[in-house]
């Protein structure tokens, strides 16, 4: 293992750039979250720091660092500090397998615009997502506060419940691609054959699960203010709290990138052949990287849009949706997809599957659900 | 850095964290050390070029089972439920049993020199997910299907146990 080889340096530089982009996007997500909330509620939003309030994230960061860093008495000090660190760590690790672009050739050397191209790519994402709950769980327990503990326990059961439906949604994608590698999944979707057209149901399931895994509204029960004060971060202050909130925004961006990779063709975009012919391969690849980031930002916007539109679920509704709603639905999706691949018409099977599902739900509703007499 | 050095470092880390699982006073710390042990074992899988096993080990053990362990232990009031410390006789018995086992293992290892696999027969792709999947669905199809039935039965059983019976309280 040569430590200072060209490949190693290129990878290190690339991972550094990805981290910088992720952190920058996460910082500015806080600004746009407020701006979008303000727009939806007919307010102006932050407009004091710089033109249009564009320096607001900087002001927030300074505020976070200047506040008193408080560790409650009788708390478990090391685990209290480890909580936000773990949250940040697991949030940043997922981006390693997201393919941000095809290969570029600079100065005769070919670089791969992906952290690591392993043949278990999507399992890596899945594994890191399942580890994401540790930060919340440990932080909530170490705070020595019952509200924090309740928030942590809610986070744990919520994440485990929604992982199952998420995994089943991914299985339908894997049936198409026949590979666990994220790169292979993207390459299977080039030229507009995006998985969203074949997997509309799977995408909806995955999106809902992504909301639950990121602890975003309407599934933000671990930090439910009306019941639990601040949930798992009740006792946190200063930048430790900042890291928890920051990790949430990073998770949003990365899950957007994963959704774009799985369902929206990754770095594919319309007119890729034209750009390649006109400006060469490298420009086309970098435009593709921009396209992937643009798609992820679109998902970040969807996250915010939903947050300021929908109210929060009740906890039993959340569990009911996960176990009794999404898991049977995703199993149905897997069966329909497998059938479609068997008869060689995946698109028709997908559409027919959705129609059959709607008809079935309608018939079930008419026959078995007792209506309240108005 | 040579690969054998990484192996030594990882093994030392694994043994140390596994020891800490037993020695830690606080059950939460024990569980966290156990999670760390699983990570070290996953590192060993990577060294063996078995990436699929590494990912599954993290997903199943570190990601799901250990979270549930933590979940349950956090529900306890640890101050009330301190296990009483063992009597010295129990400690002595434990040490004797463990020591005997250690001596037995060392004797076994010294008697039988383990054969290193021949380099000519070595296939680096054995641990890859494609190879594993083909093997599971051809040569080991029947055991694989039987295990899936076993899992299914266990799942149904868990749901049955967790189900509230009619007239039972809501919480």
C-alpha cells in the first residue's frame, strides 16, 4: 500500500471536496430552511446579516460557538460528548459510495469521481444508515434526563422499523440492476432509463423511509417539542447541539444524493451526448456531477416543503404506517417487480401493479371499512 | 504498512474491546464495547476480502441487534438493579475453568500444526457477493430454504408474542 501514490492523493482530494460540498450545502440548508418557512408563512425571514441575510449561517455558527458549553451534572460525560460526534461521523460516512460522476481524464491520468467503488455499495449505505441512530441513542441516554431518554428510545424504534421497508424497496432496485454496486446501478439507468419510471411505488416507499430515517417532520417524534421539550437534545447546548442539527441537514443532503442515485439516474441528465460531442468528456462529466448535486438539492427542498406543510404524526400512527402499511406495500412491490422482469415487461408490470393496488385499496375500502355516519 | 501489521493491530484491538465488554462495570459501556468488537470483526472480514460479510455483519449486529440491546438496557434503572458482586468461591471457580480451557487450547494448537492454504488454490474472489449468492442458490439451496422457513417461523412467533390479546391493557 503506497501511501503517497497519485491514486491515494486524488482520492483524498476528492473526498475532501465532497466533504466541503456537503458541509457547505448543510450550512446553507439552514438558511434556506428559514427562507422557505418564511415564504410559506408569508414572512420575510432572515435578512439582517449581509444582503438577503446571506451571511446568516455564519452568524449562527458564531453564536453556537460563543454559547456556554454545558454538561449536566450526573450525566455520563464521555458519552455525552460522543453523542454528537457519532451523529456527525455517521452522517458524513455515507457519501463515500455515492458516485458523483463518471471517470475524468486529467493530464493522462484517469480519476473516478466516487469515493470507493465497492461491489457492496448500497449495503454500505444501508449499514451506515442503521448506525446513524447510535449518536441519538447515546446522547439521549447520557443526558440523564427522562425526556432525552424517551426521545432516544423513540428514535431507536423508529429507525429500526423503517429500515425494513427501506431495505425491501432497495431489493426491487437490485432486481433490476443485478448488482449491489452504486456505480452499476447508475450505469444501468443511463440515457433516461431512470428507475423512477419502473419503480414509482418503490420510490414513494423509499422517500417516506428517508423522512423517517432523517428524523424529519412529519416523523420527527424523537424531538417532538410538544411532548418531550426538545427530545434527545434537551440537555445539549452550544456547538454540541449545533452538531446534532447539522448532522440532520447533512443526512438530508446525502439521502437526497442516494435517492437521486437509486431512482433518478445519478449523474445522468438529458442531452449528455450533445455536451460530450461539443465540449469533450470532462466537461460532460462535471456537468453530470452538477446534475447529481442539483437533484439532491431538489430533494432537500422537498424535505423542507413537507416540513412546513404537514403536521407531525402520532407515535402509534408512525408505527402503524411503518409495520402495517409500508412493509406489506414494499413486499407487494418486490413481487410485482420480479413478475415484470420474469415476463420481460418491467414498465408495464410497474404501471399495472400501481393500478391494481389502487383498485384493491378502493374495493377494500368500500367493502370492509365501516364508514362513520355523518 | 504491511498487511500482517494491520492484522496484528486489528486483532489486538478486537481482543482488547472484547475484554472490556466483560470488564466494564456499566452495562451501557459493555454494549458499546461489544459494538466496537463487531466493527473490529468486520475489519477482519475486509482483510479476508469478504466485503459482503462485513456489510451484513454491520447491518445485522451493529445496526439492529445491538440497538435493541441498548434499547432494553436503557429501560432499566441501573442504580436499582445492580447485580450483587460474586463471592470469591465463584470467582475462583471461574478462573480455574477459564485457565483449564486456555491450557487445553494451547495444547491442541501445539499438537496439530494447522495447514496454511496452498497459494495455487487460493481464489481472491471467494468472499464476493456474486460467488456467495451462486453458491447459496445452487449447492446449498436446500439448507438455505430451510433456514428461511426457520426465520419465517421465528418472525411469526415474535409477532404472536408481541400481539395484545383481547381485553388486555393498552400499555
